[in-house]
């Protein structure tokens, strides 16, 4: 069975700022998703912010879908214009190839004063 352990990783915003995010190893350790090891000197992602993410699908598995957070706009899962195939560690401990077919940008929720 796959480990779903979590740890701190760096998220790089579209503007280039970096924040710590608590994230599952199965996403953070995939180089195609653009995550860097956490840095204790960096703040955590501000409340109300949502990281960018991609929706993945695997047509060989009955069109099984998954979402994966993306740590940087330079990550191949984000920056590649065509659909890209990336290996994803499934919850059962096996690896599957998923295709990126939807990209959703980061969101900031601001409250005016």
C-alpha cells in the first residue's frame, strides 16, 4: 500500500513568491508537478489562496480521474501546451499513467476592509 504521508513543500506563485504547503508525498515527489522541498524560513500559503492544479485521467482504467496540485508554472504538467502523460502513484501503491486534460490556475480570495 502506498504511503500517504505528508510533508512541507514549496509552492511558487505565478508572481514568483514562495510559500510552504502541507502536501502528500505522492504528488510532491513527482518531478512533473514542480514541487520543491519545504523551507522553514518561508511562510505558509496565505489563508484563502488555492494552488493551481491539473485534472488527470486514465482512459485505460475506465476514464478514471484524479486531481493533482502543481507547485510551479514551469512544471511540465503545467507548461507543456499539449496533453502530457505523467506517472501518478495510486493509493493502492501502484503507478499509473495519467493524461493532463484540464489546467486550473491559482486563486486568491481577498476580503476588502
